[in-house]
């Protein structure tokens, strides 16, 4: 009886190891061609969106000669592309991107919170338009650095 149980356990072990090695091999291979194409398109669209925001900010600043009203010149694309970053959480959840859903969620939600709960909801962030501009500049610089770094790393692994 003990010999039969040992034989069954030995027969089951290779299957378990084979299942683990299949999952490891799948992870090493990365996402399939459809997911890779989708991620390239997503990253190109998001990068183009941030370029629209940056160019809009520069053009409005040069045209006005002051920072007053700059936020309102890029408000809609900023909200759109910042909210579009919520898809990054979905990418992790479905396994397209091998990152932690929790960590990605914290990172993305902090930016979305800054965009909607602070910049959008509070009419005078830190003293009127000047305060909004301060928040906006900090937000844009930090997000631009994050996107450039993340996209560069992401493209290395696609």
C-alpha cells in the first residue's frame, strides 16, 4: 500500500513540475503578438497625448506671455490622458504587463487623484491660478519623467 502511494506521488510530481515550468516558460516568452501590438499602440497613443499636452502648454505660454490661464488651455487633454492611465492597472491585472497590480494601482491612482480630486475639484489650489500653475508644473514634470522612464523600460522588454 505504501509503495502504491509512493508511486502515485512520484507520478504526480513530474506533472506538477511540468505545470510550473510551463508557467515559467510562458512568463519568459512574454505577452503574445496581439498583446504586444496593443501595448505598442497604447504607449504610442499615450506618448502622443503627452506631446499634445506639452506642446499646448508651450504654445499657450508663448502666446500669453504669462502662466495665467495655462491650465485651462490643456485641461481637457490632461484629464483625458491622465484618466486613460487607469488602463495600466488593467494591463497588470490581466497579465499583459508583469507588474504588481497593487503598486501600479497606487501609482496611477495618485496621479488620477491629483488630476481630479485636487486640480479639478479645488477651484483655487494654493492661491488661485498661480497656485494651479505650481501644481500643474510639478504634476507635468513628475509625470513626464515617470512616463519617459516607464516607456523606455517597457519598450526594452516588449
